[in-house]
C-alpha cells in the first residue's frame, strides 16, 4: 500500500501538486500520466525515497521493498551479464556456497549441529527459490532479447539502451513489492515490449509505470494516476477508459459551472433589486448567505498541445525510391547483403525488427545520408525527401537561437510567419530565443518537426519521430501524417502509432539470423496475424512433411524436369499484387475513417446516418477481406512459379 497525505511539491518556482490525498492499494497496476513537466518523474522519485515532499507525508507498509527504474543513467560494470543478475540474490548465493562447503564436511564428521545447520540452509535455499534460480534468470534475460552468447559478456560492453535492459532485468528478478518504472519501453523493440507487457500483467505486486506508449498502457494498467492542474487524480480502468472518464468529468464540471453561474446571477440580481426594500430584507440576507456559502467551481484551462499539418507536396512518380542489390557493413559487422527494396507513391511503411537489426541503417540508406558498400540507390521522378533522424538535433548548432536557426533555412516569404509556426509547436514569447543546446528532449523533437514544415517534401523518412513526445503530441503527429498525401517510411517502437499509420510492415532481420527484409501488407496487428498463421503451419508439419519431402522424387535413372517460368506471367502477377496492395491500403484507410466517424458525437445523435454508415462499414470490411484473400492467392501463385 502507498498513501499520500496532504502532499505538496514545488519545483523551480512552480507548484506541481498540493493538498493531495491519494491511496494506491496493494497489487495495483497503475499508469502515471500527464503532460511533459507535470511532475511524473518527480512523483516516482518521491515514492522511491530519492526526493521528498515539501508538505505532507508518504505512508507505506512497514518493511515494504521498493524498486525504481529511471529513464536512463544506469551503468553496470565489473561483472558478466549473468553474474550481474545473480548479484540480485547475493544472500541466496551465499547460502548455496555454504551448503557446498558443508557437503564436503558431512562425509567426515558426526557433528549433529552441522547436520542441523545443513538442513536449515537447505530449507532456506528451497524457500528462496534457489533450485529454479538459473532458469528464472535465463527466462527474464531471454524475454529482454539477450542471447546465450551475451551471458558471459562483461556488462561494460553493452551500450546505453542495453544497460537499461540489464537494470530492468535485475528489478524483475528482485520482484520488489512496489515496482516503479519510468518509461520502461524507451529502449525496447516491439517484440520485447510484447514480452514485458505479458510479464507485467502477471506481476504479483504493485506496479506503477510512466509511459507515453498508449497501447502499452491500455494493455497493462488497471488504474491511471493523472498529474495536472496542481493536483493528482486516480481513475479506475486502462488509458482509453481514463480518457473517456476524464472527458465525462470535465463535461459534468462545465455543466455544474454553468448552473452555478446562472444561480449566482439570479441571486445577485435579486439582491441588487431588493437590497433597500425593507419587506425583502430577510430574503436578501438569506441570498447573501447562500452566495457566501457557495463553493467556487473552477474550470481547468485547456491543456496546450501542438497543432500543425504537413504541407501537401507535388506528387512524385510511381516509384519513389529503390535499393538494388545493396550491401552494407561496419567493419567486420555485416548488416545487409544484396538487398532489394522498392517504395511506391503513397506507401505508409513501418520498419520493425529487433534492436540492432539495421532499421535505422536501412532508413539512412534510403535517405541517401549513408552510402552503400555495393549496389545502387535509385531516386524516382520529382522526388523530394525529408529525413528525420533520432539524433536530428546533433546536426544543429547548439549555440544558435531557435528563431535565428529557423530564419537561416526559411524562404524569404515565410520569414514573417516563423513566430506563428513556432507558436503552433508551443514555443511562445521569449522561448523563440532559446539556444538549441538547452532544449529538452521533447522540445528538440518539436523543433525538428517544425523545421520539416518549411520545405514541402513528398517523401518523409522518420526515425523514431515520437521519441520524447507526450501522448497528446503523438496523437497530433499521427493525425498530421494520416492526412499527408505523400510517401512515409518510418521506424517506431510505439504500437499505437504503427497501427494508426502503417499500410505495410517491413520486418528487418539481423544478418546473423539470415538478414534481409520481409514485406507484409496492413498494420502491425495484421503482421502479427501473418506470423501466427506461419507459426501454426510450421507446427503442423510433422517429420517428412517439409517442402523437400512433399516434392515427388524423380524416377530412378531420369533427371528431374526443370520448371520453365514464363516471365510475362511473373510480371502480370507482380502487377496484380501491387494493385491489390494499393487497394488494400485504400480499404484500410476507408475502414479507419468510418470507425472514426462512427465514434463521433454527430453520428451517435443521428440514427439514420449511423445505420447507413454501419452498412457501408460492413461492406467495406467485406471488400477488405476479399482483397486480402485475392492477395494471398496471387502471392501463392507467384511463389509457386518462382520456386
């Protein structure tokens, strides 16, 4: 149990929260949300004991263990990975060492006390989970994408993102009674996030987490703690439920405010009218007392969010970018070998794969900011590119002021509008004179997005564009990209962002696991469906049912016939598949648009419109299913004649 009583915290002259009473029961999984700067990390540090309240107190169960994962800054060194994880169980490891020492003595002694000590230690080892310790370490490290070869590696060999995985592994192994995680998914790829999501859903104690990943919050938390407007509010339900409850609560507050305002005006009008009328004196005094007792209802100011749209560019040719037989290596580490990739106009492609697979490398090769060791990069007709890198700010002058830097790259006609543009990205007043080097992570990304709007491009290549953006800013960016009519290829580890934007998924496989890319139509959910189907088929293959075993053997003494492939047939099938993929993307867009319309208040109030929209939605879903079935049929035919 965790309880805040009369809690207040002030930071840098601002009040983060005050007069807060909050009770978090045992075994609660709660998400901590709020705009950037609202005090989410500060609250986590207070609960950990690394920071203190200015007023009030924190009440916790006696002997309650608390574990905290900060956003970054942890570094393990001096031990191998597996020994670092074993250090979590130092007491249990000491018991095991003593057991081994006593075992060597038992054969040569009749000392009863030694046997009793051995039995006591053995019981402690069993109750502490000693026999399954190595299996537990292996399971968690595997879930966090460490390989068997990593177990003996010194911890100092791992980079910053992997260092945070080591820290997370140690916390999960320790199983504190209160687990506090600040942006635990920041350094995780999608598959590892999926594993962590499942693990936390079965965590036996209290877990509080800060995350800007909407899908992750929806899948894990059962309560939401919102920071904002100098208070902390607890909601029951996941993140989507919280949004609905918050909106309903705000509507109720607005209605109460309007009713109170109307009542106040009635009372004041009566008092002013009859203040000097003797026969109405008692009634006037009664109304004055009612006014004095009336509590003040305040409507919280609307949270300021970024608002923008990408300028619609001139269309490019059908083929936007093409990589032909590309090879790339860094020293002895090979990333790609004879890779072929084609991007077509209007594609919305999400690049996924485990960390280190080469997603960012592929994006840089497509953008032309990095040259291949072999092969060719071909840019299509009238293609204009804009590349957003993870470390975009590193290419900027940290001493330059925001407004000066933006002016230096802006067309002359745009200069008078630069302050308005910066204002839409929440840079107001003197903020425009900030040095780039002092910007926070969220401010840097907002500024990098603002720079992209100055030059309309018909192909955007985005590497982790949602990093450091809060949940509302992500929603705005997603809507802007959905309304953009150019081509988008992006790397993201945000499941909701991928599902909302991608019409195709490219999975990048590490070179040591076979290398290359695989293309899947649809969003991430459909990609997972394709994987599940493939895994189900693979499990259904018993001994002797492999592709080679199913192929009829050539007759003895006869050479097998060579299958002749009709190139015109191949080309026709490829064209059909390309057309189907485009139609599928359009159907997906229509379905998403209709889903959005069906959730609107206007549709809800108009029964005739709702019925017509539902009918059109069902028909479009049927179209989508038909297109998918046809796509799978054509793809199978192409695979059959190529193989």
